[in-house]
């Protein structure tokens, strides 16, 4: 074990825990989520005085007004909000919690590791479909929705990771996701990029996805497997395999697991079609192509029966 235990001074610890408990309790209550997020961000950014001044009817500059309004997630939009295939009712609360998560990461306190890891663990219990114990989620981690993510116990997700859960994403226990990794659960058609298919992407217990790798939609990375740095995973990585390259190929079985692992020549099969998640779109949906292209035929929204 190369790490040592670190703790905050007693006074700092008391303040940190009191703040986390307060936000946790408010999010678990029937209180409007936008109000909880707004109040939390106003105080984290030290803007309470300006907020009270504005609320009392005193004039503020346009920039100040935009900043103060922006603490309320009901006054913001996120990219995933434009996705036609989302569940609107579920996404509404997820959006508010995502806004708190992202804006918290812009505060100086996001670099206080002992505080920030615990704050994100608390938020994950409200945002994710499942959030295991002792999650360690570092700075700059982003999601599509958040509510289609399940994570097991003792998993660590490092800086600047993107977890795309437009489909469904499952991470097991003790998974390690290194910096700048991207894991996807949706894909676009080759010809018509407005056609989207959603998948269930899984990362097994004890797997490691190392620096700057990309895992494509519908892939299964097996238990105790390793994906090498900057690899692009297109097909399944069996348990205990080490896969590297672009596209990634299994090149080795982890020492000691030769008798239980699948042979190397059984790896790299792409089985995403088995994990596609069907969806339908309303017939009256207002579809648009933001690129305004003419590909020689009508562009239709993807529908799966």
C-alpha cells in the first residue's frame, strides 16, 4: 500500500461534515431541488451579500444579475437537455444535481481532496441510479444524465473523466478509472449522425481503465481486466485480460489467471448489438438537424420497435 491516511484538523472536519450533512438532508427532503442547489452555490461562491442586495430590489449590473441567476439550475441548460430520447421527468432532477456537481468543481473547495471526495460521494447517492460505499470521484468528472449510472463499492474515478450514460453504464466494485478516460453508452450512425443508438456498457469488478483510454458503447470490460493507456476499446475485453492499442486487442493474460481466463484468441469480439437499449420517440416530436445538411434523402429520427 503506497498511501497513508490523512485527516483534516478537528475544526475544519466539523465544518466540512456539518455542511455535507446539511446539503444531504435538504436534497433528501421535499424541498425544491433548484432552491437547494441555488442556496448552496450562492454560499460556496461567497455571493450571499450580492444575492440579498439584488433580492431587496437594489440595482445590480447585468453581469452580476446573470451570475446570480446562474446559481439556479432552472435558469441553465445542459447539452443532454437537447437529447430527444431522454426521459424528461427523470432528467429534470438529474439536471439540477448535475449543475451543483459541475459548479462545485469550479470552486476552490473542489481541490480540497478530503472535503471534495466526500461531497461528491454524497451527491452521487442522490444522482446515480446506484452509488456504492467509499467512492472516490475526483475533479472534472462529467456525465450525460447521471441517473443511468450504477457504481459499486470502493471505486475510484480520477480527473477529467467523461461517463456517458445516455444509454446505461455500470461500473463494478473496486474499479479504477484513470484521468481523461471516456466511457460511452451511445453511438451515432455512420451516414446519418442524427440517428442514435443506446447501449448498456459494463466495467467489471477490479477492472482498470488507464490514462486517456476510450471505451465504446456496448462494450463489456471483464472482471480484473486492464485497458492500456490511450487504447480505444471496440470489442469486449474478457476477465483478467490486458488489452492495448487502437483498436484495442488483448495481448496478455494477467499473471496467475491463465487457468481461469479465456484464451487470447477468444477476445475482442464486438457484441454491442446484444446490449442495445430500444427506445421510441413521440410521433409529434419537433426534430431538427442542427447542421442543416442535405444528404440526398430525408433524415428521420431513429426509432426502435
